[in-house]
C-alpha cells in the first residue's frame, strides 16, 4: 500500500470505524461497562427535552454534555486527520464545526414526531393526530436538502464548507459501523425465531440474484443508464436503500452524488410502501399473516421502514402473545442486509476486472491484464472494516451466547455515531451537487425505473416467494411443552 492510500479518506474511514468499534467491544465482556455510554443518542421528539439521551442512561452525563462530547469527538477526529495530512487544523476548525452542527441539526430535526413517528401509541403519547411516518431517516433527506440549498443558493459559503465536508470519510466510516448492527440483529433474531432461518435464506437469492440482476438490466438496457447509475440503483431497490446504495457506489467508484440520489428515492418510496402495503396485505391475505409479514421484509427496502411495516402488519392481524410476525419481517431484512458487504466485494472485483478505470495498451495492441497486487491496492478499505466488525462480533456471539446482550449494547454505542455520520454524508453530497447537473442523468427516468421495478416485478416476486416459504407457518410460537 503506497503513501497516498494511507492518507486517503478510505484509510481514515477504516481507522475511525474500527477505533469506534474497538472502544465499544469491552462491553461484550462486561455489559455494565460502556465506554461510549456518554455519547448522544437522537430520539423521536416533540419537545426538545425528549430529543437527546445518552446511550447509557446510567452514565450520569447530562444530555447537553453528551451532545457536546459526541460532536467534540468527531471534531477531534477531523482535526487529527488534518494534522496527519499536513493541513492546518486551526484553519479548518470553523469549517468542521459548521459542518458538524448543520449535519447533526438536520438529523435531529428529522426525528421530530411529525416527520418520523410510525408507532400509533407513540403518536398518542406525543399528542399528535398524524405523522408523515418517514422514520428518523427523514434527517438524511433534510441534510441533503440543506446541502443542496447552501451549495446552490450560497455558492461561496458552500465552497467554503466543502473543504471540510468529506463525503467519502463520512459514508465509509458509517458503513464500517453497519457491520456491528448486522451482527447484533443477526444474533438476536436467530435466537428468537431459529426455525425461520432456513426460509429467510431464500431472501438472499431473491434480492441479489433476481431483483438486482433484473433492476440492473432494466436500467441499462431499457432506460440506457450508465453503469455507475445502474449498479447503485439496483442495490438500492433490491437490497436496502441507504447502506446498499452507498456501499455499492463506493465499491465501484461511482461519483458521490449517485448513491445519495438513489438513496433519497428509496427512502421516499419505502415510506409510500410503509403507508400502503400492510393494509393491502391484510386485504389480499386475510388468513396468511406470516406470508404478509415476510412480504414486508422482502418488498420494503429500508431497515426502518421494513421493520415499521412489519409492526403495522402485526398490529393489523393481532396474532396475540408469542407472535413471530415481526421476527419474520426483521429476520428476512437482516439476512438481505447481511450480504451487503459480500456483494460489494463481488462488485468491486467485477468492476476492477471488467471495467477498469484505465486499460493499459501494450505496444502490440493487446490489453494488459489487471494484476492481483493492483486489485488489492484499489480494493475499498472500508469493506475490510465492515467484515472485521460484522464477522468478529458474529463469531464472538455464536461462540459465547452469553455475550449477546453485551453485543447489543455495542450496537447501541456505535449507532450513536453511525446514523449521524450518514446524515453528514448526505449534507456533504448536497453541498457538492450543482442543481444544473442534478437533472442531467434524468431524475424522472430514475423514478420511472423505480416504479417499473417495484410494481412490475419486485412486489409480485416477493409475494410469490413469501407464499412459497411461509404459507401455513403459524404466526404464534407454540407454547413450551404444548
């Protein structure tokens, strides 16, 4: 690995992501010890006093100090990167502070009950009669909108901020931390609904081998999108909006704005599905609650919206105590998400060998083959961090089941950084996006691809697979000894 690789955003994302995970890992041995327990966790709110909590309620740290500490840690990380790169940390400090405040502010605002709440009981608690039901991912859209407005309406200010808004650093660090979340969810759901795992495996083949290929070919052959648009679009629609589109874009070295626009579309469409699909499932499948639950996991393409759709579906069917419906939805979604890193590694290999950035032509006119050493030097390092976080914690939990609670707390600690980092990435890409160029690939065509894919085959293939594997499966776990 050369010096330039060691100073790249990819390398610093790996280092920062792994550091955050390692600091949280002692919790697996001593669940009462949470070294990130003081960090701030953003909650749904209607009163500002509800918006921020500490990861560990027993930490004794005030919410204000928690937020300042979290921002201070990220600010320190950015300043340290400046120093290592030989830049002036003092000169960049105002930019770093402004970017962090804007990103966190948008993420915080996106959790307001009017925008985010999907739970009917929480709506009543908040005193709200309705909500847009966008989940906390509304903060990503607000961050993108803020970046677009600042970058285009105040171009001088936008250019000043862009020097601090490191899209690749924010995105790739967050994806490393996604590995922790997937390990925790896999361990938790496998324990609750072990008998569903074999059926859940079918979701992997469907999402990656059917959905992905069909959406990619639709985008490429019918709508004539270039590869850098078709691949993130296929991942966003077929796997999981934000994480999959972002990871795919990084793996194939697409322009940063590509996966963000795709992710934004997925968030919007997932919200529409969340609002409509559970009711449609109850009408279409009145006597097959597990088919309906599985359908939510296969058809709704963000984690938050899929889980919320599963919860709404379970509430509509009211199966009673011991219900496996939400477990089925979540388990299927987790199994699909589980292979994001694997799939991105495969795509990185394909893009390196089939579509290299530069082909070297020998004097005799033949094309020089890509060397393995070159492949690994170009391989996105954030994938290494993802696999270390996911594989390490999963192996630890499987070999030591008593550590499951500790690993869940590790997820809570890293989530305090993962979700805001995604919001910062959306802000950064908004700042770097020119409105005039935003429409150049054809945003209307992107929407049309999504509509054709969703209503043309995704919903119906998902329904068929759900019926094949979950028809007749009881929605309630049998009583012990029953």
